[in-house]
C-alpha cells in the first residue's frame, strides 16, 4: 500500500468532527495574555539560548521555499507590516510558537546563512532570491548586506501575543484553534502536542511508530498531520477512562486524557506500552490489512461490495482496540475465525450497530451502543468455546467456496469469500450441529434474511413442487408441501406459488419490492401494483393475499420460470424440487 495513503485513510473528519460546547465554569473562562513588540534580534537570542522553540514537535517543519523566505526579508526592509506571531508559555518556562513558525524560521535562518532543507542535514545556503522590488539584493546573503540593512533586519520589531501558563488549558486550546491562521491550519493533535508537552506526549509518539500499528493503518512513514499519534491517544483514553465514562465532545475527552497523564509514571507507561503491542498484534491476526474498515454486502453498497479500500473508520478502531486490550491473548487466538465472522456480521446485519459507526458517532448513545454490542458479541463467542461452537471455521467456509461458490438460497454466484456466510441447514437454535454435513454456503445478505422459522430437519424432505397437466381439460395442479393448488391458467401457477409463500411467512412486507431477476431490475411482487420506477403492473387482477400485488405479464414458460425463481428466493432451491410439464 502506498505509504501516503494515510492522507485519505485517516481523514480528519473521522477522528474529530465535534463542535459541542466545552462547558467551562464561568470563573475559568479567562485567557491570560501578554502583548509585546520584541526586536528580531531579541527573539533570535532567546531562540539560541533555548528559551524559544520555533519548531515544536507539533509543527510540520519548515515548508516555505527560498522565494517565500526571501520576500519576507524584502517585506521587512520595505517596512511592510507583518502578521502577529502567537506564542504559548508553558510550565517548563519556555515559549512555543503557535502561529508564525515559517516567518521566524526565515528570519533566523537568514541571519545564520543556512535555510532548512528536508534533504540536506545542515540546510543550504540562504541567499536572497526572486526579489522584485529591491532586486539589487538578489543572490546576497545576510553577511553580504550593508551594515545598515543588517541592523534594519535585526532591530525590526514584531508584534507578538503570548498566552501565559496561567490560562485554562481547555480554553487555551479553543483559542489556539481560532487563531490558527496558517495556509494549512493545525489540527487538534498538532495543537495538543504544543499544549500538553511531557513524557506522555513522547510515549504517544513512540507507540505510533510501532511496526504492526503502521501496518494496520496502511502507512509506512509517520502520518504528516499526526493523526496516527492521535489514534494512539484515542486508544489510551478509552483504555484508561473506559467508554462508560465517555462524555462528548471527543476533543475534550482526549484533552482530559493528555492533561491527566501528562507526566505519566514509568509503571503506567510500561503497562500502556505492553497492552498496546498485544492489542495491535491480536487485531492483525484477526483482520490483517482490513482492520478498522467497513465491510459491505451487495444490498448495502452494490458498487463497492466487500472491504473499504482506504477509508478508515474511527468507531471500529475504538471498539476493536479497547476490547482486545482487555481480552486474554490465548483465548482470543483460539477464537480468531469466530471473531472475524461475528465482526463482519455486525457490519452487515445489525442496523443499530451500523448506525452507531456511521451516524453521530461521537454521541454518548452511539459510543455506548457499539461498545456494549461488540463486548456482548465477544462474551458470547468466548462463553461457548468449550461447548458446541456456533460458527463454522474459516477452513470449512473456504472449502465450500472452492467447491461451489454459489449461494444455496438465491443461486447467484458469491463474488468473494468474505461476502459468504456458512449457514446451518438445520438452524443452530433448533439444535443443528456445527459440522460440515450441516453447512451450506450463502450470501451474507441472504442468510440474514432467512426466517428463524425456516428449519430443515435432517429427516424432513424439503417441500417438493410438482405440476401435473391434464391435456383434456388443461387443468394444472401444483403440490407444495402437500398442499394441492389448482391452476386453470399459466398465470395462476405463479400467483398460487406466491400466495403459498406469503401464507408460509416466506415473503414479508419489509422485503418488498421483491426483485428476483438476474440483473436485479425486475419487480415481481410489491405492496402496491407499481414497479419501483412508478410504472404500473400489467392491468388485470394483480392482487395476492395480505395486501400484496404481483406482476403477471408472462407466458406459460415465463410463469413456470418465475415460480422457480420465487421459490429459490424463499429458500427452496432448484436442486430440491422438480417442476414438470
């Protein structure tokens, strides 16, 4: 995977996206600031002495080119007013640049004669370039300038605003966001790493470099905007506080974590380091490169059936990381197949769970539901480890798929093995054993739509459909599960089959419209006599029982064909019944 895919994979709106109030009490709604107009030389000396950090860890490094840096020097020589530089005073007594890193780096680099360069360790010569007003200074370094111009640069004043350390941290964070005016605004984690500096911040950086963690995220190098570091913080915040104590917005939840563990003890750091490494190892074993991504069945996203290729889902990340941080490694390894199947099943069959990872994902309700649901699912898997297993192994599924990759319910080809489910022929809840002889391969969607009443006991013959046609009176009789249905017309074969399926609960209103053609466009049965595009069914008696309607504009051969397709749709497959003329 491309090492820069993380710019799409870990998008900012998937890790934050909250705008709720930070809810500070009135007595804490105060920001303490100092304003000043220090000379460039004064700030240069403070930087040299280590009291001013112009490139703290949260910054992206020097990104200006020599032309932009040169024109800044030209601006100061022309007495053009420059934007305010914002600084933050921290508890260690140092000042850190919040906004103005590129400008200060340009000034100090010009005085030193070396411009930072990502390729050259010691930078490159800084000579003015592309000046279009004082063009005679092009190709000159600081030491080449006349003394009066050197003094003009060194003693020029810059307006600064410094946020003092007494300011409330949450409010300080809020203000920094609003004052963040660079061409590429700093995100929350970049700001966090300025405000909450210390051993904990260093630990987050260290864990973000874990090889397995980077593999799960699909990156090879550190994420440029520190979202990988923020993901480590998300894991730690839920691990320490647990989802039970989570309150939105997520931004404040993470800020509180940084503040509480800012000076983390060696013991706590070792514990977090150990559990983090165990967790990412387990998740790699379960999901590999598909960790933290959605899976879609054909009915959810027909055009993107299968795993998301790049899009990262922070909600899935949270529950997976938190759950396996708290689970026994050996027990988890014994249940890898069941865990993987259950995880995909939740994403494809549980609508409340799906909503909790897609809609208002940072709300308390959504967070609580997805954590509880996933924990309950794991509890069920682990509790039956020593009993009759509920899920078939991946080995069984792979063997079924290789031998016959067609759905036993709809008879359509299953496009990929992860879109397949191994279904109990005699359902598990009815006593069906989890053995290969009781297994059949289906689409996940078809299996999820299967009624709990559809029990196929080993000694029970699946309903046989047969037609007997008397040439004397054209009387046709269909027998379905022992019920004899007279069909004086070809259309009545289809209508009687449909009514029989409705009475047996095989067709439900929530399933309508029933689309059973190979291309998925033909509407056979609906709750209104209209196709999905609004076109009315063929005029005539289209009514079925229980308020359903059927399209009946078919020849005899078509009616028989559609009857077979409808029975297959309802779980009676073509290899289990015969239809003879």
